[in-house]
C-alpha cells in the first residue's frame, strides 16, 4: 500500500506509534490499528510480564494492523538498566561494558542474538543502540548506556550492534540525535540545553550519527534538547534546522526519524501535544512516539489532520514521512514464532548465557566491571 492510497486520517495515523496499559491489546487500540489510524505500538515493562504473554500481544498487534501495512512493534531493549524484557530473555550488561571490550564483531554478534530473540517474540524494532558519547560524568540519563567516552569507539561499536539487530530482521534505532551525552538534565523531567558550537558537535556528538547514516541503519530518534548553536528557539525534536537541515542534508541520514516520547517533560511542559505533534512532523520527524496517554494520541492525530487539510505543504510532509515508515515496515515486518513451542525453543539459548559471560569477563579483563 502506498501513502497516497490512504485517507487523510489514515495517512496522519501512520505517523503515530503509541503505548497503552495492560498485557493485552485494548479494544480501542486494536480498532485504531484496524482502521489504519496508528503506525504500530511500543511496549514497556507494564505490557511484558513474560515472553509468552508478550508473544501473544505482539501477534495481536500484528493481526489488528493486517488490513493495511505491517506495524512497527517496538521496545527499548538496550541492555543494562534499560531492558524491558523478562527472563528467559537474554540478559545484557550495560553497553559501557561492551564498549570496554572494544570488539566490533562481538558487538554485532550481541545485536544479532538480541534481535533473533526479539524477532521470535514478534518485535521488528528495537530502540537501540544509544549513539550518544558519554562525555559528561554528571549526565543523569545516559552514562553507562553509552558504548564509551570516545566518539570513534561509540561509532564503531554502536553501529555494529545496530547492524547485528538488522541482521536478525529487527530495525535498529540510533538515539538521541543530535547527541544527549553532554547534558546534566534528564529530558524526562526538564529541558537540557547544549551550548557547543558546530565544530565541537562535528568532532564529538555527530561522529556516531554520521557513521550510522553511512551504514544505513534503519531508524534514528531525536533528543529533547536545545542545541543553541543550531536552533536556540525550540527543542531539537521540533527544529527543522536539526531534523532536516542537519540530519538529512548534512549528516546524510535516509531512514525513519522517530521523535522521542512527546509526553516527556522537556517537551510536554512547554507545548500541548497538538502543537508538539505538528511541529515535530513539520521539522522532519517521520513517526511520533506518544507512549502512554491514549487521549493525547487522539488529540495528536486530530491536529495532524487539521494541519494537513489546511496546508498542502504539510500534507506533502506527511506523505513523505508515511512513505519512509511504510517502506521500513515492509522491509522488516514483524515475524513472530508461529506457536508457543517454537517460541520456547528460541528463548534462553545457551549461547545467550555464554555471550553475557563473555562480555562481563572480557570487560573485567579490560579493567571495567
């Protein structure tokens, strides 16, 4: 299906990926998927008590969206403290440890193994790897989620991890553009401001994103930060100077750009969701994450439709965004295991345990624990 085949509400709905409560697919969300009014779903710990229940939920999401195109079914499965999936899903240490080992082949193997098990459950999108450089020891939100403190090592290892995910048929998502590493505010609770000039950004923050763009990783995610040298007026998620001029024209990224969650305080404290949704799409975001609030998802959809009716240029931007998202989902659709027995055979494999042990052992040998 082409974006031009969609009604205007469907076209705008394909730009929204939302979250919901509970461990089963709510009827209202299933109806929205079935009507073409959502581009997919993101799951959190509240949704994934065990792998069997999660597999059933992913299958329900995929089935609900079947009249149109495959959905995004995404999860934050980075490793360390950002890992949503329960046992027997493979446990991973923080990416700092994988970075300390410094072995790109190991990083790619790790991404592939995680991707294989995510794919068996029914995911086709992992919001990883973190491409931020851990350059600020006072950063409250990145820290050991990053692969390291040097831009070259982060570029090599994070991209390898992302390519491993995609080897397994799971879209990777490099985050958080244009770089959340040197901040001292958590964008979940406030708005970080970065004062680095373009020369510094080119030397540090942008290096991993350029590498990810060259490697062709499938998706990226914005940071809810203000970078004063690029656009001092709005957070990066809402900035055309960041999302289009810098990311598309300078960095050269051709994949799908996700906003970070529009419910986070860095954006939500200043903007109603109607304003942030339309501004993010106009800036260059292709998919909007609204991770909990079902009413906000509806409000965002209504606002996108109104703006697309009012402004032909905005409608063209929606067509472009939907086209990128649909192409990515057709290329890597969700392919869950066909039944519980097959799922069980693909979970908790010995090689996953061995991989965890190898990473922790080699990191300890490198002096990082």
